[in-house]
C-alpha cells in the first residue's frame, strides 16, 4: 500500500468541494455498509424506490419534500415517505 500518494476520501468536505464521482461512490458505499438489522428487506426497499421513481417530487435522486437522497431514506425501517400523502 502506498501511503504517500494514495488520496483518502475526505469525510468533512461539502458537496461543493467534491467531484460527482466521489459523491455517488460515497452514497453507494454508505448504502452497502448499512447492516441488515438497520435496513428494510430488499422487497420493501425496491417497492419504496419504485414509488419514489414515479413521484413528481423526485429530482436527481433527491426528494424535494425533505431534501433526502431517496435511496438512503427508503433504506431505513423507521423512515416514511416525506409527502403528506405518505405514499410509502
Ligand atoms: S419520499 Fe415520498 S415525496 Fe419523496 S420522492 Fe419518495 S415518494 Fe415522493
């Protein structure tokens, strides 16, 4: 391992300071790292995301109602749809 030249991901950077690949990779890494007991089952997750994908509030992976990345919001068992209609 080369400790001298390998760039470590910044844990304190704002989105404005990151490149898009770092942002997307960070989200994907976070999703993968959530343990099974802290996430909904895959069927529930996909159902929630399916609702988000057909929702007018979804924009660039984010919910306009709450500002969350829906792939993170839908993952958590205690979370719910941000719409007042509670679509999931
Ligand atoms: S969380 Fe609810 S309001 Fe937000 S995008 Fe998903 S379905 Fe739409």
